[in-house]
């Protein structure tokens, strides 16, 4: 366990390197999932044990950062009741091995019921084994490159799951302008491109203020605005 604790920095670095190019998401990261992700209206996370706790943290990220409803449920509870399958939901199965019996059964049952009702859902797994059943049986997968974890108490599997979940959050929406002062502004430097969507409305002046703060830190602005906005 102690060995795996010290392996966490490298495991996290390996996990995020598949998605990041410097400070930005790579264009090819989950490129085949873009069309599906653009249609989702809510997220349902299904997991067991440590993976469930990773999902509970991610629930806050999905709802607070990108305003997307997210539910998290223990797989054994989910599979032994009759949960309502909702159209345009992203079902995320989190599992270190990709073979967790309850999670896999919940996935298969959800897919079967969605098909029977003609519902359009998207499935994704976040796991550590590229050849696992969950990777094969979901629409999309996001790997945690943690390497083998032998210790009973999860360490690097848990932290790389969190890293992967945050990458998924970043892939689905950008930050609201009003959230800029609550963290992202500290990341801005002369190597950070910032894309601004500036509609011609009552909030335009506040948005201009945010743009000025970005410029003051050397950030490079790419602005989409009305030609009469004065920006």
C-alpha cells in the first residue's frame, strides 16, 4: 500500500497526459464521443466501493461546474430495483477492474431495458483495464492508467478515477464567466488561450470586466461577439 501511495503522482500524470496538451484538452481526447456527449441531459454514475466514493465527488463537479444533473448509486442497489431509464442520459460505470460483477450486471440490465423501451442512452466506463468487459460493452471508455494495484486499501486507483472524472467534466462544458474568479483565473498566463462567448445582452459589461482581467494576466483571447458589441 505504501508503495502504491508513492506511485500516485506518476499514475495521475499518466492518466491526464492522454487528454492534455499543455494546459488544454487535446482535440483527439474522446473525439469519438463528442456527438454523444453533446446530447446528454443528465448523468447516472453506477459503481461499488471506492469507485462509488469517486463518483460521489464527481457528482459535485458535474452539478457545480457544468450545471449538469448527476445521480450516483451503488451498483448492487441499482440492479436489484427497477430504476427509471431516462432518455439522453449518460450512464457512467466506474470500476478499477472493469469486471465488477454488480456494476457489470447493472450496465447490462440498463442497456437491455433502454433497448426494449426505445430509449436513447449513452454508456461509458472509467476503468483501469483496457481489455475488460466494461470497455467492450459500453459506447465509450476512459482509462485510468494506474497500473496494477495490489493493496487492499485503494490509493492510486481512486485518485486516477478522480482525475479521469475531472477530464470528463472538462470535455462536456466550459466554465461560466461568473465562475472565472473562483479558481480558473489563477491558471491564466501568456500560454493560456481563453475562448469568450459574448452575447449582446445585459451581462456584456460584466463579461468585458472578466476579459480585462484575463488580458491583464497575459491570456490570449478568442472572442465570439456581435459586431456591434464594441468588443
